[in-house]
C-alpha cells in the first residue's frame, strides 16, 4: 500500500530486498547512533497468510449461511453479510499481495515493472476499499441495532429492505470511490487526514450509540427490578454484563484498527522523526491486526446468532 513507506511493496520486490528481521527484536537506527532503539515486530509471511486464510474460511461460512437460510434474509443480516464480504476482501487482498510479493522475490513470477505497478494499484484499491467498507458496515450495524432498540415498534417501517439495499449500494460505491481517490492522491496530506478523520468519526458513532444502548438497557433492567423488588442484583448484573459487551465491541475495534490509523497520522505529523520511524517499522504488524479484526468480527456479529449457528451446522 502507498502508506507503507517510500516504496510500493510489489515494486520494491523487483529489486534486491534485505533479509527479514527477527520476529521480535530491537532494531537500532544504523544511520544515527544517537537515535532511539526501535522495537520492531516482524510478522512471518506464513503467519500472515494463515491469518488471511482463517478469516477467509470464517467469512465465507457467514455469507453461505445467510444466503442459504431465508429466515436470515433481513436488513440486519444483510449488513452482517456485507461486513463479512468486506472482511473477506480485506483478507484476500492482503493474502494475494503477500503471495505475489513472495513469488516475485523468489523469482518464480517474472513481470515487467509496468505490469507490477498496475497490479499493485489494483490490489491497493481493493485493500483500501475493503477497509473503508468494513468500517462503514460496522457503523451501519451499530445504527441498525440502535434503531431496533429505541424505535422497536417502528423498526420494520424504518429499516426496510429497499432502504437497506440503497444504504448498502451507497457504502460500496463510496468505498470504491474513496479508495480510488486515496490511492491516486495518497501523497496529499488532506487525503490521509480525511481517512483518519473517517476512522475517528466511525469510532465516535459506535461509542455514542452503544453507550446509549447500554444506558437504556440498564434503565429498563432497573424498572423491571423495581417491579419485582430485586433492584441491587439485577442492576449490578446489567452493569457488569453490559460493560463487558461494550468493552469487547469497542476494545476489539480500537485494538485492531487504531494502530493502523495511528500510522497514517504519524505519516502526516512526523514523517522524518526517528521516533515515528520506529512506528513505521511495524506496519506489517498493524496490517496483521486488521486481518485479526476480520477473524473476530464473525465471532461478535454473526456466530452469536442461534439461527445462523444452526444453519452453519447444516452447511
């Protein structure tokens, strides 16, 4: 991807590449003896490919289950299905880029620089577009759940299949457009800041909606507890369970996505600073965390559904 460094990954592979760094170790700045020592985590290519394949299998199962079971043909599960497709594309695009990179480095794939550049552009658009769409569908799922709780009686009239279809089409079209612009103008500061701002907006949206849903659930629990005069155990259970769920939702989102967007922010703020350079050395770790998010998303948003699990057993 363009943000990984001064050279494109595939194009750089046409020239001689240095040997891989150890999986976990300290890499000192050789050009500046007074510079900081960098903790560099090297992700083996085998691990990178394995994570991508696990994510691929999980998300294919989600898509297959939703397509097979007519009971799952609803706006909520369509958003979950689109999230699975986005996560699938995140994994497939990264795995394909890694595989092509390994083939080029091994000399098993001969290609001209112009062909590799076009291939790199296509993969970069695919990677960036799938990331943007994945974030969008995470936000769409949060909005859908919020409407189902706060407008339960009107939910089916608000979130209809045509409206959900238009929203899904708009997300895919916007993701393709945004990724194309990002790849074409990645060297412009405004583009990087726009992508980081988009991540912050999605994080704020999800945090506000889920916290509000948690507050409403606890308020409802306290109301039921007052009717049965068992206030304290119910209130404490609601608070602990809700806080745990909220921590999982937002914690996984932050852990998997924040390092990558921190990397983008530092590219803008301090591209030449030695300390920021230490962060840039771990970009493959950040991409691996994004793929890990593609593995965890089905566990959070899909496999918790009893109907979907039943369909998976049949599949």
